[in-house]
C-alpha cells in the first residue's frame, strides 16, 4: 500500500505529528481542520467565522489532493456547543452541493487552540469509478488456481 502525503500552503500547517491529508489509491483522508487562518496561524473569532475557515481549509486540502468538496463522501463534525448546529448546517450548505456527504456530528468538551468547531473528512477522487472494479476474492483466487 502506497500512502501519499497531501499538503496545501492554503491550509494551516499541521500543529502536531500528523499530515493535512493522506491519499491511498483514490481515497483521501483529510485530518480535522479547526478555524485557523493559514497565513497567520491564529484562530478566527466566533463559530460562524470558524466554520467558514474550516470549510475553506478543507477545500484547500481537497484541491491539493486533486479533488474538491464535491468529492467528499464522509464528514465528521466536532462542536463545543450543539446550540450552533443550525448555523453550521447553513454554512455547510454554502460549501457543498447535493448529494451531500454522509456525516456525523458530535459535541465535545474542548478542541485544540480553543476552537469551537473541527471537521474531518474523506474524499474519493474523480476517476475512482473509472478504475477497474475488483470483482471479489473468489475470482482473484481462481485466477491463481492454475499456477
């Protein structure tokens, strides 16, 4: 298995021992993004500003991987206060188009750097559907039977 590290200068640099994203085949696993401005590496103020920054950061990493937010298939949203759920939904709808990615949302006690929201996701890059489908272990096994 080959793992390719993805990095975008338009998203915050990792603040720990992790990569912004890792691509394996046509799948890209995006690390959680908080509301850090990538140029100043400081948090933006308020949940709305942080949500916008989070989705801009995720978009930058997805683009660096060769995809877009429209290629996102799964999101996990962590929020310090679920009272902001409706605001975050409204903001998210401005960054994604239907069909929306699958999603889970959790309330957490705290996030890095005092963040109010963090979002991680999985992107499946364009061209994945065009790849030869694996037809299953039985066919692979049968192909090697005569060896």
